[in-house]
C-alpha cells in the first residue's frame, strides 16, 4: 500500500471527524459523492438499477 501511496496511485481520505463512529446512509452518500468527485476515472462493478449508487452516478434509466 505504501508504494502505491508514494506513486500517487492511492489516496486515503477521512471526510469526517472522529465523532462519526459508524456509517449511516447519509454519511455513506457524502463519502461516495466525495470519492466520485475526486476520481479521474472509475469503474462500477455492480450498481442496483435505481439504487443509491445508480442514482448517484446519474446512470438511472427512466422507468
């Protein structure tokens, strides 16, 4: 992992202070949006059609 960090291939981000102990739907959505916004490329292996990640990515197909 350290090699990838030094090579600029990995970044470790902590978007919340230590008061946030467990993820909630809200904090997970904030985290996911941050990661997507920071990424220059991404690959989604699976997203449930109409699910949270599908909506977040804007790939939801109209019903």
